[in-house]
């Protein structure tokens, strides 16, 4: 049996987990910083890094206690070393190095995107998941939108990626435009429940002949619509980066007459259409055995439902609590690296732009 302590601090969640054989979650503690970043309308990198420093020790101790695991029972210490925010990654990497050194156990650096993909192998309350290769994985998070052909564990081929904003990033930006707050994805999804997905005809960038994505045109189209309802027209950059002034009920002042639910539903449908079409196209072109969803945006229920309804291949997605950032996925990915003989030294560095 291989038991790995995994640490994940790439963005705004401080997380530690103990994972057995890459599949069984003994513990998975996630300390979210959402309430702290909400007041800034997005992740404030320096605040995130300081908050990781404050919570990391307690989170790791909790993970060990909840897992009922002794330090000496650990076979390796794994950590996400990229991609992500440099100052945040550094906290996790330094903590992992300290523990690996003290216990004299191997240190294993893991790619955050690989963690998201491998979350599909973690056991939750159903049967043991056994995704078939080659699998076509759509990774949709706050920083990434990638289509990856997974030939086998550790054998990835990136088929396409976003040329501009990531899917989660555009959810967050549109939420800000609509005055829906942070984090944007769940807020837009909730607002969309009351709206009509065909209320506004929004653009879908299909980028024919490629498996790449582009969401900046859609974002700008929503901005233009929002400006129709605002009193004064702001410069696009200002509108995207500032919070609209609020009433004492928290509603954005100049936007009270705006059909927020219809805009949210039409926007969400446009994003989902493109994600589903491109993923199905890639799965057919590469004859994938199944489709995997991963990353924070894969928690979106319209995406999950429409992918399942429209794909001609089986579709698998992690349970909601494993879609957003957590260390269990890091521990799962680390297991395959450990078995393949990867051992990192004390010179393991953070790589904010690390690619698959
Ligand atoms: O994977 P993740 O937790 O962190 C990164 O690696 O970036 O993804 C966070 C992103 C955020 O942009 C958030 O708005 C989005 O995932 N997200 C959602 C939903 N839940 C989280 N987007 C759409 N619908 C959701 N239900
Ligand atoms: Zn993530």
C-alpha cells in the first residue's frame, strides 16, 4: 500500500490530503479563502499567499488526524508546484520540503492540471472508477481551458487550449459585470436558473479547423449589452475591472433594470455550447473511449448535463467537491509519478506557468 500526504496551495484554497494507492481518500481538508477575497472581487495574490502561511500547518495537521495516519506511515510527500500563483505555490512547496526532509521521505512535484484530470480516478461513494484510455479530458478552471488526450497515466497530448480567457475566468468577469459577486461561476449558474438561455443571441467562437477556444468576444458582447442598461458608458477595461456601486441591499446601482437572469442564462448557454461542441468533436476525431471533465467549471450542472446528453461517448465528471481545488487530486496524481519512479530534490521550484 502506498500512502501519500499531498499539499495544494496553487491559488486561494489551502488544502492537504492523505491518499492511499492514488484512489482512496483518507482525508481531504480544504480551507477556503473565498470570504477574504470576496471583498476584492477576485483573488488578491499577496493576501492569498499570507493566508496560506497562516493556515497551512493547521490544515496539514488536521489532514493527518482525520486520516488516522502516523507520520511514519507516509511513503511520500507530494505538492503542486505549478501552474498557479508564485507566492501561493511557494508556501505549499516549502511546507512539503520541510516534511519530506524531516521524515526522510521522497518529495514529488505535481502539475495542478494533472491533478484536476486524475480527480476522475478518486473513489467517493460509488464504485471504483476505472476510466478507459484513450480518454479525452476537458480541463476547465479559473486559469485554464484545455482539451487533453490522455493515452495513459503520465502520457498526455494537449489538443487545444484557450487563446485568451479561461472558461472560469470569463464566468468570473461576467459575474462582476452583472454585479453577481465572487466567485463568479456558481453565482452566474444560480442567476441563470431564473433566466431564458435564448433571450440574447451571444457569439460562439468556433475557430473552425482547430480544437482551440476563445472567449474574449463573448465577454465583450456581454459587456456591450450591460452598457445598454448602465447610465454612463464606461471604458471596457474599467467596466471589467471595477465593481459597480451597490445599494444597501447589495444590488448594483446602475443595473437595477438589467435582465440579469436572462443575461446570465444566455451567457452560460454560449459557453457550454462551445465547450460541448469542441469536446465532442475532439472525442470523435481521436476516437476517445470516454470523455472526462475536470476543474472548477466542471461543477457547472448545465455543462455536465449537456455534455452527457450531446456526446456519443460515456461522460465522467468528479463529484462536485473534487471539481474545485483540493489536495486529494494532487495525492492521486502523485501516486502515478511515485510508481513511475519520480523523486524530486530540495531544489524543486515553483513554476507558475507550468504546462502539461
Ligand atoms: O479549478 P478551480 O477551483 O481553480 C483553478 O484552478 O482555477 O476553478 C475555479 C473556477 C472559478 O473561475 C469559478 O468561477 C469556476 O471555477 N466555477 C464555476 C462553477 N464553480 C466554480 N464555473 C461555472 N459554474 C460553476 N458551478
Ligand atoms: Zn484548479
